[in-house]
């Protein structure tokens, strides 16, 4: 006997949880399948020390329930992972979600059966049947390890930050290596440096990191935040990335050198992504404007690192500020002023192999007790590639996306009826203060379901022409930015994986434009979708 449902949702992170809540309202019979042993998604897996929001906590929390907003209290302006995971658990309990969730259940594939218009969802233990398959698999769910010879030979402790153990990891007095200096590495490194005997950081390409400016939320602030949620979310809805930081309408080239410098200085000292997202409007689109801000951040880095030669290694010269994800840090650069911390520049001395005792580069052999891999993810599309998703006539999604994702609005794929991809490629959610876009995505998908129920439709499928137009529009949007000028996970580049087509995976047109496009489509009777 196969378990039969109206909807199977893959993933019990925030998007899967909220989708469950919304579809219950339609009286649907739903099963959520989750690989972890609890809810939380990203916050369940990424338990490494230092993991925390880069979004202001009160701009990140779910906004759909006024009661939830009043009941939950964030303790810091940028909440740390343990608190955020508790928050996910709090939502699950409040809305009694776990009765519809199967934990420790990994979906390995899903096949569409055209004759019966059903999806067969395959897990390691059994097969579920459903009419609608909704993926809520997150953006960073498939960690990638570096391709280094001997990686399994190391006899000490080794952890990937995205597969951090549930027990505490002790760094005290140990010789610790961290590989990777992206958003994750930059969070974990200062934490390790606090107690490690020695810390050796292996850096390939340096990033432009900004001070996070985290601090506890005072009682007065708490009351103020709770009284201003409508205003906070309205502000988020008005900005490109759904953060509190909206861009300055002026061009960086239209002001005097003094004014520009003063603006950069003010934004640098503000908490969060202010300098990235609240800057002059052309810093991310015009090379000259971008050069100004890049140079500003380079100067800031050199001011914070005592040793000039070391500072030079930490300063990016190969790309412009904000063209890759900007890591947010708390005392990151100052770590390199400590005697027990070393930076190894892999551009000068690349890895040769990992040994039983540690790491060999072309310049030196190192012995370690613990290696931390902060080496990133098969971002956005990795989870889709990891599942054997087959649509009409057995067509495989991974083949269809071989040359880059093809979607309509980032939520549907031609040839894959009744498959809905929350937070999928070419969807604004992947480039957004994510819960803000999750709410938009989930509500839009729920409205689509309600529409289908009202009309008596049982199948929805994006038209090929509509998807092609969406891909073209997405390409036009990113071409207006400087993002394609450098390699990053934004551009589907991950050197730890077989080479893939260089293509932009997210949606660069901004969340307000994306929402408007989605709303226009629904208001016009779901143009671009075929129903049956
Ligand atoms: P990222 O941003 O992809 O960073 C991964 C880091 O690991 C980055 O510094 C990489 O260097 C480095 N890396 C990866 N593979 C290697 C090898 N083989 N050798 C040396 N260094 C390597 O992942 P994060 O986890 O930091 O952040 C992911 C997202 O999570 C982030 O953007 C947030 O939105 C949340 P590289 O830059 O490729 O030279």
C-alpha cells in the first residue's frame, strides 16, 4: 500500500513549514518529508559556532501571524543559530506542524505518472503518491567538500560547517585548520580563534567582508520593534532585496569625493548590509561607481590588519565589491593580528594533498588536530540535481537543466506538471532576505492551488514559451549588474563540482519587481500556465 496525499512537500525549513500551514487552510491532505530529525532546514544543519543572521532579526522573522510576532522575542539584532533553530521549533509547536511531517526521510526521486496525473515520491523506505509535489529544499542544502587528494586520509577530527555535529566541538588548545573564507568561514574563524591553540586559515580568493554590528536588543528596543512590525515589513517590501536597507537614489558619480567618502563611512559603520544594499544606486551596476566602493573597503581592511603584507593577502583585487556574496563579520580581520593565527594564501601555495596528520601545500606541511571545511554548497540547484526528478515521458529534470535552469517565474518547469519549486532557481527568494520572499512564494502558490480547486483543475504546467521568456527576462536583469563579471555560486561556479554552464542561478530584478510579475500573472488568470 502506498501512502496517498494531495500534496507532498519536500523539506521542513521555513518554506516547507509555511507551505504546510497555508495548504492546511485549503483542507488539503499533506505530507512533509524532511531529511533532518527536526524542523529548521538551514538552521538545523548549519550549527557551527558563529552561525547567525546577516539580516536584522526582526526583518527575518515570519510576518504572517501577528500573534507569532508578539509572542516571539529576538535577543539580538542579528540572531545566532541556536536561537533561530528554537524559533523554527516554536513555529512548529505553535501551529502543530510535526503531525504532518516525517523526519529522517530523504527523498531520492520523484516520478510523474502521466496516465494518473500523480507524482510518485521515492524515499529510502517507501513511495508516496501525491497530486502536487512542492519542493522546499532551500538554497544551500548540498554541502561541497574540496577536491583535494587524500581528503579521507586525515586521522584527526574533520567537520563541514553544514554538517556540524549536534555535540559541542572543543577547540581548546588544539591545532585547527579552517578551509574557506566565504560567509561561513568568516563567521566561524573568530569563534575558533578564541580558544584554539593555533588556527591556520586556508584562503583561496579573499572577499570584501563588512562589520555586522551585532548587539543585544534592549527592553526599550524590544517594545519599539513589537509596535512597529507593520512599518518594518513595509520597509522590507519596498527594497530590492527585502532587507531594511534600500538603495540611495543618487549616483556615486554625482556627488563630491568628500560626500561619497562620508556616505561610505556612515554606511560601513551601520549594522548589517547597509554598505552593500543601502549604497548609491549604481555601486552594483556601474564599474566606476563600484571601483570607488571597492577601494573604500580595501582601505578599511588594511586599517584593521597590523601587518601590511598580510593585509594585502586579505584584500580582494580580482572582483568588485558586492559582485559576490558579501560576508558579514564580527572581529574577523582583527583575528589575524593574534600570534596564534596564520593565513595561508592558496593562490601562492596551493593544496597538494591532505595527509594522515594534516595538510600539505606546495609551500609547507602542516599538522592539525581538527580540520573545518567551510567550503560552501552546490547552491540553489544542487538539491534538484540530487533527486531523480522525472516529468512527462520520463524526462529528467537534471538533463533539462543541463545548460542552466529553465523555469517560469522560478516556480514551475515545463514538462513537469504539478511540480512547484519554492525558493527555486530564477526565483527572487534566492537573492532576498529569504523569509520575506518565502512568504510571497508560498502565498502565491497557495493562491494558485485555491484557483485550481475553484475551477476544478487537476493539473497545472508552465508553457515552454512562457518559461523561455522568463529565462530571457532573468538574463536581461542580471546583465544590468556587475555580477556576471566574476565567478561565484551566483553564477553556478563551484570548482569542487564537475564544470557546469556558467549561468546566473537567482533572479536579479529585485523582489518588488518579481512580486509584481507574479501578481500580474495571477491577476490575468495565470497567463503562461496550461491547466487541465
Ligand atoms: P561560499 O560562499 O561558497 O564559500 C566557500 C569558501 O570555501 C570560499 O572561500 C571558497 O574559495 C572556499 N573553497 C571552496 N573550495 C575550496 C577549495 N577546494 N580549496 C580552497 N578553498 C575552497 O560558501 P559559504 O558556506 O561561506 O556561504 C554560502 C552561503 O551561505 C552564503 O553566501 C550565505 O548566503 C549563506 P573561493 O572563493 O571559491 O576561492
